[in-house]
């Protein structure tokens, strides 16, 4: 069945009219889904029973509960969600005082193949629909506590731009969740044309994966550098105003002996000169078979202090969920391998 979750108000009105309902019923459906968060069409009680039955014959809400959850001692929770295509995707809930952030995924696997990312080791298995993206928000038990959404989970949001824009439209429209776009941050490695389109069509905050200011080294860490280099990304960003409510940040995983020197700090200052932005320094979460280590605390503090003293507000992001391996891709990879092993065992038993 076709999910209603992820549809715009205009699309819901078209659904209503197609089955003989007045167009205003589309607004009723939008309220039931995006405000009341119903799980089944039968709960839409201001729509006649006959029309609910007609709707149920063709459509479903599209909400699916998580299949698994891992709980950290610091309150972080990693959820594993199914997708409509039968794959798995991860979502991480991060409480921090009055702030509660959800890190959502936009793809199953990823094409970018960054050296330090477990998701990239999975390969690319497909982009999420808008319903798959929104289901991560819709179906967690903590949905009512959320204050912020970050598109920093599995996948490259700009590589699934249509569905990311549709999801953020639902989240920020008056007929949807009615959130301020300032509550949403979308991360990207930078993809030519796609990043510009996002900047033109969305008012959400932007986070760019930097990780090295030196092009050759960034390419070693992030093959996407070959498609849109960091100098080109920064040049594009200079065309937009980040001095008011919309925020621009750069994500920088700090690797021991690789990108944590004062030479790198000076190059970052040179590269970002004139941009109203901030930098988040991030500790590396070790993943299997990758010979990288996180930088020590003193080196990270030296980087932070140098950048801040040179006009770039810089913070060291607190590590969360280390005891549950909260880095992207580890839980879904485990589930994928378990499913593959079960399938192979079943085949072996049939052969025997």
C-alpha cells in the first residue's frame, strides 16, 4: 500500500478527491498524521467510516516501529528501523538537558566511501523515501521530546535531495510539524549543483564535512573531494548570508598525527576567512579495519583555542553513546550480516 506519511498537503488533497472526498479532507488527514501522529487510518474519526475504509483499501499511514534499540549509560539511544524496501537504517536519539536531538539517516549505505565511516563500508543500497526519513522521527518513543533534527546519520543527504527537501518541507510547514527550520541541520560532504540547490530552496542550517583543509589529504579521507573540492564549496558558501538566523558549521573529525597540527589550523583559518561559521571538532569513533586514531585531548584543545582566537568559534563535541558504538553504520551492518548468515544457513540446510 502507498504510505500517506511524507505526502504534502496538496498531495493529500489529491488523494481525498481521487476517492470522492472533498479536498478539505486532505487537511484533516494532514492534521491526523503530522499533528496527532496516528498509527492507523481508522483513528481519523472526523472522516466517515465509509471513506476511511476506502482510504484503507489503497493507503496506509506508513509508520513502522523500530526493530531494535541499544541504550547507552549517558542516555543516548540507537534505534534500528526497517525501510519500505526491506533494508535497515539507524537513528540516534541524543538527550542533553532540555535539548533532545535526533540524528536521522537519508540512505541505506552511502556512495561517498569516506575512509573513516562504517556506513561507506556497507556500499550503497538505496535512498530512503520521504516516508522512511520521517518514520525515524514519527516512530521513536521520544518523538514528543525532540527539539532538534540533524541529517547526519547514514547516507549523504544531497545524494537524496528530493526526499530530504520533501521531509524538511513536512517538518517546517504550517500544515505539517510546523517546526522552525532553525531546529534542523542538514550535513553534506558537498555535491556540485545539489548543495547549491539545497541552499537556494531550504532555510535549514547547513553543516559541511571538512576533516582537512588540504585538498589532497581531504581527497584521501573523502573521495567526494574529487567531485566538488573544498575550495569550490567555500566559494559557493560565500554567496549566502549566514550572519543572521541560519547557521553554517563545519564538521572536523580530529585524527591523531594526520589533521591535528598547527599547519592544519592555519590552513583552516585561511580557507574559511570571511565566512560567518563555526567548527565542531569531533573525536573519532574507531571502526574495524581502519588505521586511524582519535587525537588526544590536549591537541584538540590547542586546535580549538587557535581557531577561536583567530575568529572562528570552535567547540569540541562531547562524545555520546560510545558504549553502544553510536557511530553510524555499526548496528545496521550487524543486522545485515545476521540476516545474510541466516539466509546462507537456510540455503545450506536445504542443500543437505
